């Protein structure tokens, strides 16, 4: 790669995913190796979080990555969707869930906690498999900090 070209975080994510697959590693196993939560690991390695240098070093060692990929990992991301959500059924279903259940979740959060929001910055997310007589279930747990709305006047 020339010195003027910079590898993007999403492109680095594709390289990482391919290296992971070639080595027969699951995302969960890679998360164990680098001692990070699985959902954070996948999001970070696909380009949605900056990866601390020590963790990037572990990923480099495990996957045999070159310097350009590791540099991309450690940069601050632009957190925006890179594809049209309507083209991916799994991502679309999360949008559909929020469209249908978002107002109910908001009402329940306000009833339980008061006026505020659930943080998407200070949170953890896990994905698990559950069994059910009607077929296996996807369990997504979001554990977000409650942030109360507050009016704070500036001290100008």
C-alpha cells in the first residue's frame, strides 16, 4: 500500500473477517483470545470502535495482520451505516422491532426510571441462543446505563 493510501476501518474489517475464517476461528473464540466481550469484539473488528493498541496487537498476532490493518483498527471510527438497511433482513428486523416496540419500551423506561434515556454509549450487549418448542430463539440483551434528562445552565 502506498504511503498516501489509508486503509479504511470497514475494509480492514473485511480483511480481519477473512483471516478469522481462514484460521477457523469463531467470533466468540477470537473474543476469548483477546479477552473482550463478543459483541464489542465483532463491532470493533468490523470498524465501529477504536481498538486499544494492546488489543490490536493481540489481534495482529492471532490473525497474522499487517501494519496497515492494525493502524486502521486503532483509529477513531465514523459510526454510520455503510449500507441501505432495507437490503439486509437481519438488520432490518432490528429496525422493525424498534418501530413496533420502541414506543412501548420508551414508556416502560420512563415509568420505571423517570424522564431520561438508556445509553447506547455506556452499555453492554450479548447474543445468546435459547431453546423453545417452536424453534431456537435469538436472545439479545442490552444493558444500558440510565441517563436522566437534566437542565444545566452554563456558567457564562
